[in-house]
C-alpha cells in the first residue's frame, strides 16, 4: 500500500482540523455512554454549567467566575479525550482515503468463453468471433473471465487460470519490484488495481463490485468500526467500577458535610462545584480519555507496517502470542537453495563435474539452476557458452522424472534427484557408486539438498544445494526467546534436513514433512495447553491452520482462500513480518499498561491537592495537608482540574505513537513500568499543579 510506506506526521494538519470538528461531534451522549469515565465527566460538565448559569442569574453556591472556570475545564477534559480518539481514527481514515484514490474504473476485456487453444490467445481474433467485449470493470461479476495484456490494469480481484506475467503491485503494496503471477499454485491470486508489465493473463473474477480485496481493506482501515478486545473490555469494567465507587463516595460527602457543619455550628458545607471537581480528579480520567485512542492507534501502527488487521482483537492477540509458527522457505531461509559445492566421485576431475553440471543447467531458469551456472563460472572460469549456438536439445525438469539435462554431440548429461539419476545410469548399463550414495546421504544430513550429475552411464558426482539462513535471524529468535515466545519452524523437508536448518537458525522446535493436517494438529495441541499461537501462510493448504491460529497473517500474494482464513493480511507478502507484528501487538499492550499505571498514580497525587481544598471549609484542620502550599482552596481546585485536562493532551502523542518496545522479561517490564510511569505519575502532578497554581495567582484568577 503506497500510502502506508510513507509514515504520516503525528499531527498532520488536515487530520488535526478534522479531529477538532469530530471532538465536538463526539459530545453526543449516545457516543460518550460507551466510555463510562468520560460519560461521567460529560454529565459533570453539564451540571457545572447549570450551576454557573444559576450563579449568573441569582445567588450561586460559589462565585460565578470560579464555577465557570471549573465548568470550562471539565468541558475541555471531555473534548481533549474526544480529540485523542478522533486523531487516532483520522489517521486510519486517511489511509482508507489513500486506498480509495488507487481504485479506478477501467475498461476490461471480458471473454464470453474460455479460449480452447493453448498458448497466447489472439485478442483481435477473439473480438472478431464475438468472444470478447470491452466492458467497465464495475460491470464485472463473480466468475467472469477477462484477458489482461501488457500495460493493462487488472480490473478486478481474481485467480489466474492461464498464462504467466510480470505484475506491478506498487499501487497496493508500495513495493516497486514487480512480481510473477501464473496459473496454479500459490501465486495465482491477482488484485484489482495492479498492472501487468509483460506477457498476458487470463483471469477469473473472484469478487463482485464492492466485495473486492481493496473494498475490504478500506472498510478494515476505518478504525472507528473496530471492535473492543477482551482486555479492553476488562479494563472498561475496572474503570466503570472505580467510577461508580467514587461517584457513590462523592454523593455521600455533601449530606455528611451539611450534617457536620450543623452539628459543629461552624464552617461551610462543600460546594457542589467542588464536589464535581473532586469526582473528576478521583476517577481515572487520564486512561479513560486515552483508552480508545490507544486501541485505534495500535491498528494504525499495523497499517503503517503495511499490515491490514481485521480487528483490534487481532492486534492485541499478537501482543499475547507465546508460540510462533514460521515457514522455513522465505522466512528463515532466503527462499531459494543455492549451489555451494561440486563433489566429484573418485577419478572424476572436479572441473569435469562442474562443466557437465553447468551444461545441464544452461536452460534451467529456476534459482537453483542459475546458481549452478554461477558457481561453475565463478570457481572454474566456465563461461561464454551460447545456448543458441550449441544446437543442443535441452531436457526440461518435470515433477514426474525429477531430472533435467541436455543432449549434445552424443553426450547425454543429466542432473536431478539421486534415485532418478541412479535409475538413468542403470538403464544405460552403468553402476551407481556406493561412495556417491553415502555422499548424497551426508549432504542431506547436513541440511542440504543433493543433486547428482551423470553423463551417459557414468555418474560424475554430486552438487550440494544449501538453504541460506537469513542474516540476523538467529538474533531475532534470541529476542523472541527472551520475550518468552517459542519459535517453531514448519517445513516440508525430511526430518534430517529440517533438524540441520533448525539448529543453524536457532529455532526452539520444528515440524518436518508438514501437511495441512499436521499443522492444524500442532496448533490445536498448543492451544489446548493454554498457548496463543501465531502463524503465517500464503497457500490454500495453509488455510485450515490459518483459520485455527489466534493470529493468522496471510500473504497478499497468496491465494484468496488463505487471505479469507487469516485475520491479518501482509501487503508486502514478507513472511518475516510476523515478528514485527508480534512486536507491535506487545507495544500496544505495553502502552496501555504504562498509561494505566501513570493514570492511577497520577490520581493519587491529585488527592493531595484537591481533598484539603474541598474540605478545608468544613474541617479547617485539613489545611495542614496542603503539602504543596497552594495559594487558596479555589486555586487548588482549579489547578487540579486544569492539570487533569492538560495531562490528556500531553499524553496524546504517546498514545498514538506507542512506547518504545524492548524485548525484556515480564518481571523486568513490570519493574520498569512501575519505576518510570508509576513514579512519574506520582511526581508529575505535584510539579504540574504547583506551576498552574502559581500562574493562576500571578494572573489574579484565584
């Protein structure tokens, strides 16, 4: 997604302007009632406003200026909380707007029926026979067949049913490098809005208008529609309980104060305005005002990482993951095995083996075949071969024979799996040396893939193909282990090869010869043990496991079935993104935990400012608790209310950006959290309230 590649400024002016407008719209009580803390502040603001109006037109319980100050800052508290939520939503909606801008209504070449002939269909001929027509992409329906040629934009989501082409997906993924799309396998899915760069494709439309992948992404990006996670709901319940407790406590203070004054025959009862200020400062308004923003911002951080999450629930689950299933190819290894060594049999010069291996690989366009050609050229100077001038007959690799090669000047050179080459040699009257068989086994035991080369009836030796483990992957797995996350490598390789790669990469466990049923069984076993499992996949065969996993990241380049089964889609199709997703999920949990700790500690400090000021009229002796030496009771109350509102504003950047994630243990994390945000939450209010008090006194307001 191109828009997601470039991170937006934290306070993008258009988003800020819209957030200010939305902050007022969110004053609707039907919206506020979903957040019990801020709903209480809203009711308190309205009640304080009525008390101010009463003071203006008659005798008020306190000076009108004091009541106005309290009412105004209570309103600002609600508005600032709304602003934080609107800012988080605005960043998500801006991403959705950028996606909408990529959607265009283009002309499509709709085929009335599938061309019967193999090879490239001639579009002009098809039109002449009325088998194709030019239609608007918006008129395409599920199951329609379209032809897309070089330079054309793919008109709709679909599956390639014929052809192979290079496709530019930068409009969706932001990646400039083209990708190959072809019929069959896990690379047959194409997305509407991408462009064919070369060759042609025949695509079967996989979605009706309004139901495309891009449409779903746009709706998912709209953070306002995000469902709350279980942890958020639990925190909401806690905040609601604290609000009810303090509301009941404050409700009993007024009659108790009146009774105390009448019984003592001196003092003044607590003012309703002061009680409202006390209530707002007692309840956890800081975390209550930022809670929605934190959750929505978590999804926004996923979007910035080019990952679309179907819900906030998936983002938060990523933070609780403790088992990570990773595919070997493309995730732990580079994705393509490379030739690293030629091992000749006794009596065969290594140069002869390299020459035969290169000859058999000249027409092999696979990465493995090209690596054989490169290795022979770099190590033994074998270069300058022109395939067309050789007048050779090349034997392409097939899954049935598992052999490729070349026939040249009476030479039959073959390269392939050991058992297939052994059969080739024996059919021509040759013998397969026991030493070569042992060498093949040794390569496999070290985690490599052995290929054997033979010329006519003579085995020449083996080629060692090796999975190249990605640089730095061991360090990443060590970080995950430090976080308490178990890593499991999934591969279709045999157990010997899998064990060797697992040891080199540093994973905790591996699943060899993995089938869809085996993956599903492993996930269920971990979940039965109370573990949260994350996995990534791109193929239809991954769909059952993706549907079962708690965090399931489907590759955008994968099949439609995989994308439907996952609860996240990685637009970059980068399997290692799973590690980053877990980090973002943990960052979300850490941010919420840190701000909750700060909010509760913050409230403790505010008590020292506002409680003596509220009760000093009834109980003058409580003036001894004015440890901050605030000027007057009115100044103390106003200073606490103002600080209570401003701290939400000051914490908005932290809620949107999230605190920096570090892979440390839970004990270390709790200790650091208490030291930084707990202790900070105790100290900051003392400083902030005192500074505001000095400003109010200097301005003559209190």
